[in-house]
């Protein structure tokens, strides 16, 4: 499969974003010339924006959509959902990895229109939204092991599967 554009979907949980970060290097190793993007909620975006091997960070403002829903501003919410879906489709992703494993992340993966949308088998209804579902291979002795498992299932290198976040000059100081 030719993979030119990849999107990783792990929206939230700061720790899980960090634990999943080795996937970036594994993807880059397999597809060195690919554009790699990550879809995340605002709270975790700063962990990724300076990552040296990540080309793009897309931010989904779930809180904004919830506010519009609570305020019954359905027309504005629909506009923003439609605009975000359009933005994701314009990414022309070949491969989307939903490593969140929830309905909301599967819907966002589906929004991309990518031909290959791979995610975990979930208790939530995600089946028709993903093209391939993989069993979570979690080793209870190692936190975050499900991310190594999905890398192995995809035939990615896990030799150097170290966590890495990007730091700006301000963060370093």
C-alpha cells in the first residue's frame, strides 16, 4: 500500500498521548517521506506541536461543540462540524489510525474519508466507521503497551519505541 499521508487520532489523556508518541517514529521509519499528522484535543496539543518527526497537529475543540450543544445553537454546531469534516477530508489521508478506540474518535476518523481507517476493537459502536479493527494487545505489566501492539500488528518497527514529546525553546528554558 502506498502511504503518502497518515493521520493518528488520539484525542486526549495527556499520559496516553505521551505513551502513544513512539508511533510517530515507527510510522516515519516505515514511510520516511510521508506527511504524518496527529488529531488531538487542545489540552494535549502542546505535547505534539514541536515533535521533530510530526508534520502537522490538528486540533479538535470538543469543548466548543459541547458548549454549542448545551446552548442549543444547533445551526452553528452543524456549520462547525461540517467545516471540520471538510478540513479533515482536505487532508487526503491514505491511512488513519484511531488509537483512542472510542465512538468519537472513530467518527472523526470516518470524517477523513480515508480508504484505510484502522482502530481497536471497542466496546463502543465503531465497526462501520473503521475499515479494519484490531484487538488491543495490552500487556498489563507495561502501561501503554497497546500502542506497541498496534505498531507490531501494522508491521512497523518497534526497535526504538521510546516516548518523545516536542519541546519549544520556551519549554526547554
